[in-house]
C-alpha cells in the first residue's frame, strides 16, 4: 500500500528538464521547445555559457585586455539582479542568457588570460573567490525575493493542486493508497473540482 510519504514523493515530481510545475502559473519560469518544457533560467544560463566561448575567442583574437573582459563579464551579470523584480519573460530570457555569457567571459578571461606570474596567480585566486562570493550573495538575494506562483495560488499548493489533478484522480482510483492518504486525496480532489 502507498503511504502518505510515497504519495507526496510521487506527486512532487516536475517534468525532468523544467524544474518547475509546467502549469499556466509558471509560464514565466519555463520555455517550451519541440513540445517539451524546459527551465527558462537553466536553459538560458547554459546557452549563455556556450555563447561565451566564441565571444571569448573573438576577444582573444582581437587582443582585448583581460581586465576589460572581466569587467564586461561583471556588467553582463547585473541584469540578473534586476530580473528578480522584473518578471517580464523577454527580459528574463535576456538576463539569464546574459548571466551565462558574463560568467563564462569572466571566468575564461580570469583563468586563461591573466599573466603567468605571481600577480596572475593572485588574480586567478581572487577571481575564483569573487565569483563564488557573488554567486552565493545572488542566490541569497533571490531566496529573499522569492516570487513563486505557488505561494497563495488559488488552485492548491503544489503538489496538491490543479496541475496534478489528473494524476491525483488516477492514483485515488487505483485503490493502492492507505486509508489516511486515500481520504486526504479524495478530499483534495473534491476541493479542487469545486474551485473557480
């Protein structure tokens, strides 16, 4: 028989690449490509990191100073701070991609173009420490400004929400739940079915 914990673990699964419920309320957090949902933030960040390599190689070819490249990387990071408050999807696409490009350019120029001497060694160490500190501070800032659509959602609280209604109905109909989770699930389904 399926316990409450098993039920919650089963329902709490997101689409693998989306990292969010793929419901109408999370449209700003996911992108769809070939009928599949992907996490907007991760996809754009990864795309930005991939774009950073050819940009870095062009900058190297044109002999652009590594300090200018590191500064450019920092500037490209800044839109992601604004994006925490500005949840317009086109800006999110830009800012998350910009974050990937900026991170890639910063780290590549710091690690590969710094001088091969003690000063360069110190620049590399300082660059890594700076990168880690800024990443941790950014994640903390984002966690204090969480704007998850699940908070105060009128259609339930994930995973016991309208997004998972069909899955909950199938589980309830299977007859494999213990009494307590079965009664809870039936009650939850009934509430969701009468919600506006």
